[in-house]
C-alpha cells in the first residue's frame, strides 16, 4: 500500500497509519469523483470539516438569530 496525502492539508499519511474517509454516498458523488482515495483521504476530522466547510454555529449568537 502506497502512502497517501491529506486532501485538505497535504500531510503525508504513511501506509502504517490509518486515515479518515467520507463514506456518505451523497457526499462521495458530489465531492469525490469515482471515490478517489486521492480526494477522499484526510489525516484528521478537522481537515475533513475544513474541506467540507463544516462550521459550528452558536444558536445564542445575535448574528445567528438575525439570519433566521
């Protein structure tokens, strides 16, 4: 098994170490062509969240309440 690289930060992920991969069918079709390990390979949950633009919204925040 060859080394992989994180799709977000580019960090090398050695063949001896595990990695994160999105298994959701919709996201695989939308973001990861042909379920490519080059695009669907992440060194951490944080990198996956950054890649998919996942962000925490505080429901107590005034800006959040104004947008509802």
